C-alpha cells in the first residue's frame, strides 16, 4: 500500500513540476515575444521611416546628362538613402498598367515629366528637415516641384511613438502577470510538500538543508522553462520567416540572443525567489496550522 502511495505521490509531483515548467515556459514565451519587438523597435521604426518616398518633379526640357548628374549629386547627400530616376516613358508605362489603357496613344503625346523618387535616411524623416531639404532641392534649375505629404509624415512619427509606449507598457504589465502566475504555480507545488518540510524541521534539519533541494529544483525548472520558451520563439520566428521574410530580416540576432538570456535569468530568478518565499512560509508556521 505504501509503495502504491509513494508511486502516486511521485506521479503527482512530476505532474506538478511539469505544470510549473509549462507555466514558466508560456509566460516567458509571451515576455520574450514582446521583448523581441521592444529591442528591435528602433530597427523597425527606422525601416518604416525610410520607406517614406517623396517625388521631385523635373522640367520637361531638362537635358538627360544634367538629370543624371543631378541624381548622382543627390545620392551622395547625407540625408539621402536612395534617389531613383523615373523617366517619363517609364512613368507612362506604369500608368498604362494601372489604368489598363494606353493614354499616350489616346492623347497622341506623353504629358508626363521625368521625376525622381527619393527616400531619406530615417533621422531626416520629419516635416522640419524635409522642408529644409525641399528648399535646397528647389534651388536646382532642373526642378519644378517637390511633392510629399506632411500629414502622412507626422502621422507615421506619432504612430511610432505610440507603438513604443504601448510596447513598453505591455512588457511591464506582462512582467507583473508573469511573476504572479509563476509564483502561484510554485506556491501550490510547495504547498503539496508542506508536511515533508515540517517533518524535516521537526527532526532537526537546518533551514539551509531543507531549502537547498527545493531551490536547486526551482533553478532547474526556471532553466527548462526558459529553454522551452526559447524553442517556441525560434519556431515562431521560423514561421514568420516563411510568410514575412522582410519583417524577420529587420530582427537583430544579437538582440534576440540578449532577449533569450534575459528570459533565462528571469525564469530562474522568479522561480528561485518564489520557492524561497514559499518554503520559508511553511518553515515559519506552527505545526497545528499546517493543515489549513
């Protein structure tokens, strides 16, 4: 009978430890996923800003040699990421594809002008800097107009700031929830062994001697949970790569490795502290209170 009871207790303990490990892994997975976004937020924001394009309209009679020279001059500017020449023939072809009909043939001539699609480096994507760049470009006698949407720029920058604040608040809230959940799971596991703790104390075992096996196991649970969470994040990253390779290319491997290290430290620290507090609680309570 005692053997059956012992096997039952072992199975129950294994189930409890598995439950704790899964809880730690799932919580750390969520923290890690949000953490990856937070540490790569700057790269993502930079990419969003550098995707903004404004158009430089050129005179219809501008010589091709001077246009090519102007493009080269723009490309070496510190604020320019990319400057691409769109000739009027290329623009007409693009409009033909969009409209589904050849408007040049209908009109008998091509009314479009050569133009430049310009992308700026991220630090210059704001209305103040673009106004300065616009004035500088308009000084060139080949340019007739610089076209961009200032409201769109302001909206992009405001949304990036909002997203940063939301991510920061989200990870803080998730950390609080993760600590509460992991602490609750571990306390329930220690509660199931409260009689063993009190028995060891009554036969003269010292506090460090009683704490040691529980704390060592808590470290193992934290490590296992962090490893499982890292594997889940890796699998999610691989899945994203299959469908959104452009997005995953922005993620910095070094920063992701730092997130994994933080997950490991966080898992071990929360597990260790929760175990230490729970064991100490049952060491301090009186014997006649242990049943409650």
